[in-house]
């Protein structure tokens, strides 16, 4: 039986192995035909020579990533172990830095490879599409970038919008004034902002219009200058709504459009404005497109398993 010995240098074994050797257990999961033992500052692997070569390559990639970011978690390990090359997860060190210090000193930064790619793309482009399933941090990362731009005086205001399709944008039957009717649809945006801006300051920003949260219909006829604008849940826009939104872009504006093409709530046979715009704009200079997936899910670990389970059913065409 062939043997491979890795000796960790300049890296704390406990941090690299993870609590109760959780990272080593993940390695064992991906290399079930190898016997992997971690003791002291050494990782030993026994098995077929070809498998050991692949293990050697992947472990080197993990060590390189850890040396760069000083962090290793389940998502990163999974991404590294299943990637064709480092291009699938490698990003600049700058993209992994703190985006903004939130309430209570909370350090808000991109958590995964694709979130870091979103940060990079937003710095290079004035318009970015962030596409992926629920829980991948599209909106949260985008709001953090918007708050950063406001704090750095790169923009004068933040505008957050989403289509209120759940009520067909016909909200008259709901009780309360307009704000009370709309707030439930805007709640995810408020939640992100509350993590990043103290309550009193956030209330002041909303009152004086520095931060505006409104349904997509309210964007009509406006020109959005000196603003960081986020369209959330973009898959639920129609052709006309998306065209209207995209043409609101004014001087010194940043536009981020997020959405999940797999979760369209529009009426049947209505084309999603997001899916259409992705096709139309995919080769336009200055427009970036970042695709997130289940490996970017940073909610409860069950969310990732739920997404995988539903993907399996949808790919088979239904429950058997």
C-alpha cells in the first residue's frame, strides 16, 4: 500500500483540521478509498498511487487557500475538492476583506468564492447580475457593497427595489397605509440594512431619502443618478418592467440585479424579464454576470440539502 505524508508548516493544525477534525472527515468523505489519518501536524494517506496523487493535488490547493484567507469551512472544502481548477474558486485577497463594519462591530465580508467574485465584478462593472438560489448571499452581499459605497461617499443614495408580484402589485385589498402594505415585500432588504446600519441612523437615512426602499413600479419615470441601486427578486419582472428598470440608470450609478430563475412567480406563459435580460446583455461590456450555486448557501446547513433534494426532483421531472 502506498503512503503519502503531509507535514503542516506555518499553519496551526487545529485550525486546518477544524473542530473535532471536521475538515479531515470531509476529506475522508471525498476520498473514501483512501485511509486518511491526522495526528499532530501531519496528515497521512494510504492507498492507490493514482488516488494519492489526486489527494496530494487537492490538499495542496486547500493549503494554498488557507494560507491566503486564513479560513477553511465546509463550503470552501467542497468547492476546492470538486473544482476543475483554481479558477472556479480563486479570487483576489482584496475581495475577501471586510466590506463594511456592521452594527455592534460585526465584520461583514464575502463568505464564499462566488460571493467574492460578486464583490470583484461589482468593482469592475457598473451593472452586475447575481444569479443563484435562495440563501446564497446575493442580496446581503449586494446591500453590504451599497452601504460601503455610501459610507465612502462614492454614491449619495441607496435605492432598493423588488417587484411585489405576490399581490400582483395590486395591494389595495391589504389593510394600512402604503408603507404598511409594502413593507412585508421589502422585509429581506430591511433585515440586511439593520445588520449594517444602527437603527437610529437607518431611520434617519430612510426619512431623508438617502436610503429608499420601494416596489419596482415606483421606479417608472425616474433617472437614478449617484446611486447604488439593487433590484432584488429580478426573476419576477416582466419584459416591460425590466426594460423600464434598466433604462433608469443615470450618471455615476451602480446597478445590481439579483434573482433565481428557478423561482419565478409570474403568471404562466409570462417571460421573465431577468432571464431575457441575461441573454440580451451577456456580451455587453460593463455588464457582469455572476452565478452562485448551492455551495454558496450560508444559511442553515439543511438549506443546501433542501436545494439539492428539490433539484433532484426537478431534474427527474417530478416525484416518483
